[in-house]
């Protein structure tokens, strides 16, 4: 019979999952951040990553719909505001569409989700279902990939500014804002999980949820790399260069 770990040991276990499995280690990110992506590959990344971004507030709304504790709802709902913004301005989704414009994509096309890779849809939709259906502890633990996000955002900002003409304060505003938004979210989520995962069973479940989320992120990049880098096998119906472009033809 296994026993639970101390709070400190369990946190170390969660952080070790990120050290081993977080998608900052994926070859596509190394290619992107080093300036090795072609304009087509950058645009494919923007299109497919938008699908993930657009589903994050839907995931959070599904989580909120199950929360009976008003204090938890108050703490969590800022995540939706961070991504959706307010009626007329702000929000991570609008900032991501500024990036889409900067690389020469029509925001309406990107928002339509036309051309998104099938594997991207399967992975992202599986994450939304997971948060909707699994115990709240598991759902919250899956969000703890935010523990590892600030480092990749910092490297991304540095790499994109160094290597790509489209990169400026406007096009990279999504990443700069996440550097400010994510720490408060992850501090709350981590403490909530550590407070409640106090048995071997709940700690194993939380760790498995975090592994699941890293798999979701990794699967998206695997699909992207396969379709647009090597071997370059684009599935039927997925985005092809020339589709959804702005008339100005901005180059990445």
C-alpha cells in the first residue's frame, strides 16, 4: 500500500513532470525560437495554436459551471476575462489575432478554425472534455502546465524578436501579458491542488492529470511538425499556404 508524500515532495513531483514532459522541449519550438521556421511554418503554428487559445475560456467556463464554492468561482473567473477580454477591448484571444495579422493571416479565417489540423482538434477538444468531466482536483491539476509557461514565453519573445520581421510589441503582446497574468493563476492553482491532494490516491490522480495535459500540448506540436516540417504530410482539409491570407501579403 502506497503512502502520500509530503506537500513539498508532492510539489517537487509535479515540477519534475514539467521538467521531463513540458512542450518547451519539442523540436518544433526549438526550430521556431531559433529562427529556423519558414513563413509557412510560422503561419501554420499561429493557426493551430489559435484553436487551443480559443478553447481555454470554454474550458474554464466548463470548470466554473461545476464549482459550488463561490470563492473558487470568484478566483477562477478572471481566467476567462484574461482570454476573452471585455466587450470592446483586451484579452488574449484578441492579442493572438494581432499576431495572426502580423504574419499575414486574415483574423476572420483564423477564427473560423478552417484548416486546423485534425490532431489539434482532437487533442484540444479532449482537454475541454477532461476539465468538464473529471473531478475538480484533476481538472485543476491539468492547468498546472502554467508552472512552466513563463520560461517558454520569455524565450519565445527573445527568439521571435531576434529572428523574425513580424515580431514587435503589438504582435507579441499575448506573450508579454501572459508573463503578468500566469503567475497569479498558477500560484492559486498550485496551492489549491497541494491543499487537497493529501492522499496517495489523490496525488497520483493529480500527477496523472498534469501528465495528460503535457501530452495534449505535445500532441499538437507533433501534428504540426509532421504536417509542415518533416515529412511535410498535410492532412486533407488542413491549411495550405495561400489560404486565409491578408491582401497585403505580409511576410513572416
